[in-house]
C-alpha cells in the first residue's frame, strides 16, 4: 500500500525550503493512529533540517519547519510509522541543487 507523498517546497516570501508529507486517504482509512516526521535533508550538511514530528496522529497534511537551505543541495524527507509497526516507512523527494 502506498502511504503518501513527500515533496519539497520553496517559499519566495520566506526565502526558505519546507518538507511536506501528505498521507493518502487509503492509508488513513485503514490506520487509526500513526507517527509522522518531515524535514529537509541537506546533502551539504548530511543532516535533516527543520524536522517536525507528530505522534499518534490521524492527520493528512504535515509541513516541516522552515529550513534555511536555499544555497544547498536538498531533498524533502518523510516518515510514517503505523501503530504497532516496529519500523517506519520512509521516502525522499528528488534532489534539488
């Protein structure tokens, strides 16, 4: 089952990047609670920037904190772990430089 989508967005008004996770309806229909994390991976720093985490949620739309990474190579990263699953499912968006 596909869980959702992971994308990166640039905000011209803020001058920063954001990671974004959308959890698809099919997953939400079959899972009551899950944990979600989203951020922006900086290839230059080898680190996730702007990471935010939600525990025991059933939401559908999640945004990272702003990441001051516009002069770096980056990709959005997201993770969803369904209640009872020992490991999360994770994905990354395409690399942007």
